[in-house]
C-alpha cells in the first residue's frame, strides 16, 4: 500500500507540474536585434505619470456640481494634447500593468506564482533602452525595472514599504512624497554639475508612480470622498511638476508628458479580473511630438462614455495598454523594447508622414524578429519531416511584405505602409502564439494517457482489495506472460529514442515515459477486469445504467460549480430532498427535517454576492452572537450529563467563549478606528494574532468525544473567522457546521437501516479510537455516495462565499484586524486560512463519519481520489493561459 501511495503522489505531482509546463511557460524569447526609427525624434525627454488604480470614468466624468475632479488634466484634453482609453488586459494587477506600459508585453503567464513584486524572467523595457531613467514611487514597482536593466542608468527613489498602510490617516501622502521628492531632485540638480549634465541629455525618462489613489480605493472604495479627493491632489501635483519641468528646461518644447494608469478598480475596491471598471484606464498625452486636440462632430464607439463625460466633441483615441510602450520609444528615439508586442498608435503622433511610416515599419520589424527567433528555436529541436511551419507567414511572404513596405515609403505612399505593417504585425503575433503552443497537443496527449491509466489502476485496486464485488467470482489464476513486460519495455525504449533524437527537455521524458509503467500495472490486473465484467453481467442493466448516469451527473455538477456557483445551490437542494426519497424519512423524521433545513439554508450562500462587495459589520456581530447562543445551549446540555463533562472541559469552553467575545470586540473596535482614520490599534492586532495562534491548539485540550471535540474546533475556528469577516460570510461556517453535525447522524441512520452496524451515541465515540476498523467491513455502493458528499461539501466550503482562485473575489478589509500595511504574501496567507477554515470543519466531520460508519479511511480516501481525479481530467482540457487569476485559477484547482 505504501508503494501505491508513493506512486500516486508522484503521478499527481507530475500531473500538476505538467499544467505549468504545458500552459504556463514564458512566451518571451531572447536573441533579437534592437530596432529603432532612423529619423530624429521629436522629444529629448519623457515624463511618465502612472496613477495606480485610477479608473477612466472617475477621472473623466464631472462631479455632482458639473466640474471636473482633475481640471488641469481636462484642460490638457481640450486645449493641448490627445486623449483616450487605455484598454488593459487581465490580470489587472500592478506588476503586469506596469510591464505592459513600460516593456510593451502583457502578463507573462509563468509569473502565476510570483505575486506582485517581480517578473520571473529578464525582459527589455523603455527604461533599459533609455540613456537615463529616474523613478520615484512604490518599492513594490520600481525595483522590478531597475533589476532587469543593463548597466547602471536606472535610478530609483522609494519610500518605506510601511507607508503603504490601508488604515493610514491620509494615503495621499504617498503621492505628495513623490511630488516633493521630484522637486527636491531638480533643486539639487542645479547645484550638482554631474547630475545637471545627465538630466540635460537626450533619450531620458522620468517616471512618477503614484500609489495613493489605489491605496484609498482599497481602503475606502472608489466611490468614497477619499478616492475622489486624491484624484484632485494628483491633478494639482501633476500641474506643479509640469510647470517645474517647463521652467527648468526653459520651455524648450522638447518634453513629452504621458498620464495613465496601470489598472482600474471595482466598485468594491479590488482589482485583478476583467470588469470594465478594472480594464478601462485613462490615457492623456501632451507635449513634444503629440497631436493637438481634434474637434469632431461625431464619434462611433460601442459605449456611451463620451456623452456621460461631456467629451463628445474631442476626438478619443483608444489604445491597448501595451501600445503605449512603442509610442514612448518613438517619441524619444530609443529602440523598441525587444519583447514588445504593442502596435504604435500613429494617431497620437504630431510629426511628418515619413516619420510615422518609418516608425510603423520599425515596429513591424521588431515584432517580426521575435517571430523568426521563436520559429528557429522550434525548428532546431524538431525532426524535419515532423516540423509544420506557420503557413500564414512563410519566408517568402515576409520578404514580399517588407519589400513592398520599403517600396511604398520610397514612393511616399505612407498610409499604405501603415496598413501593410499592421497586417504584418498581426500575422507575426499569430505566429508567435502558434510556435509557443507547438508542443501542447503532444504533451497533453501523453499526460492524459498517463492519468487515465492511473485512474483505471486506482479503480481496480478499490474493486480488488476494498470491496466484495468480485469475491464470488471464482476463476483460475493464470501465470503472467513474459510477453507483456517485454512489450512495455520495447515501447519505453522507442519513446525514449524518439525524444532523444529531437533533443527534448528532460520533462518531456517524464511525460512520455510515465504512462508506460502505469498501463503495465493496469494490464497486469486483467484478471480483475474479467471478474468485474462477469460480476456486472449479473446485475440488471437498468440498475447499472441508472447508477452510472447518477454518478456522471454528480461529477458534471461538481465541475460546473467551479464556473457557476449556483450549481452548488442546485446540488444542495437535491441533497435536501434525498432523505424523503429513501426510507430514512420513516426511520428518522427529526434528522431528515434537520438535514433538509440546513441544506436549504446553506444553499442560499452561493446565490449571494461574492464576499467583499457589500461589507456589513453588523452581520459579523450577529454571527458572533449566534455562536455565543449555540455555546450556551451546548454547554448547558453537556452540564446536565455530569458523568461526561468535567470541570477542565468547562474551563476550555469558557475560554473559547471569551475568545469569541474578544473577537467581536476587536472587529467592532478596528472598524471604528479605521473609519476615524486612526489606523489599527496595537492591542487589537495583538489579540487577533493571539486568537489565531491559540485556535490551532486549544481544541486539543477538549474531550476526545466526537461531539465535544467537533464543537471545540468550531468555537476556536469561529473566533479567527470572525476576525477575517466583513459581512454575511461570518454565518457560513456556523451553518456548514450544523449541516456537518446532521450529516454524521444521518450516516449512522443509513448504516443502521442497511443492517451493517448498530447506531452509537456520538458522546460515546472517541476521536482517539485506534482500532484497525478495516476488519469490520468492506466498501458498499452507498460509500460512493459518502465520498461524493465529501467532495461536494469541500467544493461548497471553497466556493460558498467566493472564488479561492483570485484575490479579486475577496476584500482586503478581511485582514485589517491583523495588519493594514500592504504585504501581499502575508495578506494572501491570511485569506487562504480564512478559506481553509470551512475546509477544516468538513474534514473533521468526515473523520467522524468514518468512525461512526466503521470504515477504513483508506477505502474512502481511494474513492474520493478517483472522483477528484476524474474532475481534474475535466479541468485539464479547460486550462486557460490568459485572463485573470480568477479565470485561470478556476481551471486548475482540482488537480
């Protein structure tokens, strides 16, 4: 059995790792030649303002008085520059947003486990290509671009990370710090000859990262006065910086200014997914090389924003976020970032048609270079007769397009050049994607064959060792043939040789060779398969087909629940009806009614909005009061049984009740303190962390009796859960626990009904029960239902109040009782523990079910494993390597 679990662990590790190897490898390539426009640029320097977390609508719209929140920016739109919407891509987080803006490529999917602070591979950027770059702002963003820069020409000035406090009195100080330090920098430059010389060079960049708006949005929501006032502060700061630049450089007209944002923000103060409020960001440009405002009578867009913002008479020029990088490089005359996939928005340029055509041609060649390097890399490791080139962009077609573009430039047909280059760029990007996913089908087939073999082997093991299904089938045991192992050895040698001559990575050998021993193990059990078929032929066909359909329907409901939470509601409603379709209703009416009531009650939660969108502290207080009321009832009931309740146990329960009361106080006190902008009180923080730590070991001090131990676990975990709650989700673990308690009782009834064993009192069953219960009984058909219930309850625990795959589904306010200073990994860990608390309750209840039904944990574990693996196989075909972490994560979780 140890060998089986070791093999299973290895296979699941390989299966999980294969998802990253197949879907989440870096698309970036290296070895291209830098490309730059061969004409003098219009600007010597560029100033980039990035207002982190700024929504386009909040900047452009007029307030209730009909005035702009950003009068200076609006004046630029109407009198000095060009504007539009920058369409970001998901995930709408700070790192991928800034990489798209400054490096010109979208989220590198291999960064799925890298958090916010760094990109997993080296990349080129505007800053790297510039002569000098000076940047001010967050320590989470600036080091990323300085780290990857070649040489020592990217300078960063960051404030202390502790300043990023969501409970701070005034988050606008983050932006004020940036503006003040930029001013101090230029004052210092007047007295420093070396610095003065550098900032008067050409091809230089100044980057101002403004985090205050994002911080206020998380802390107070984008609809708050704090968020909107911060926009006014940023507008005033930008106005002062622009004035300072013009004065310092003597109004030489060689400075370009770009104001934009890395991502937006939802109404409930989060970002990461693909809602328009997150993906629509402002873009305002002015200065050297930028077109002046263009008055128009009508514009065609699929939205009504222009009318809402009262900007319908000023031409709106929308771009994709990555297009801003080539725009900036062409303005100051530096090479395009090597990995950029942005398309130069020529409508923003105020220059000659020749300059626009040459810039567009350079842009096309730069992206084509990436395609050619990717194609060469794939061609070198593929056998000539197996290599299938990207037919839409052959070598001859590349040559013809480039030759035709050069001819158009020579004959001054500049509009045709721009159109032709855009066509070449689109083809090159398609080709890049083609070669990046070239081996995906081959690898996927190998992994699926191996995993199907594993599921088959696990199923055969259950039938052979843990059930009576084939016990009555008597067959003569045949000696294994030597032909079978020899055949599989030959297959393994052929697979290895095929991979060797293609110089494949070592991981390809793992995916290609692992199915060989797995299917050998399956075919060795051919006798079990024969016995199984013989046994099934004795069952009525209608029964077999009926059970198979129910099982398939159950699996599909579980899979769909990862995409549609209301499927959990449908499943729980079906669970509520289940006792009334069996003889349970006649044997245990109270238990059946309780099961139906709590199933329906739990079914309400998946229909409610995702946690964080409508915080309500009074619901958290109400959940705490319900816990106290339940505690009073349980302790009173146990005290009546003097023989089973000692004073030490009473003391433990009283301590846990006190912990719940303290948690309620901390939640209310912290909320009040943050509303007054006084930050997180130190005493509240100490109590919160102490409650979290104590919840891990206090239940071990309670009685080992099933009911007392389960209730003690609930009290300890609820104290922590209250601290991590912001609304209705605080009631969720309580309802889930009640349903789990009824589940334990109803499983006892089902076993008594089937005559397998007699019903025991929960107070007499101990969690410390050490007898090997595998001797009691084998698996029955009803045990598949028990295992299915466990998987369904686990999925409900995860998705009942949100989606565990994305921080976007949760409110950062959930962790404010523990910390308010931005710390992504600590905050993520606390949120993950919040998600795991319902999971722990379900697993503890399942352990009790195993004890009360006198069944080996190994047997039920194997059934759960098979169900989960079938789900994982579904999701393997649904994995996406684009979209938000929410989109990506919902397609990876079961594995």
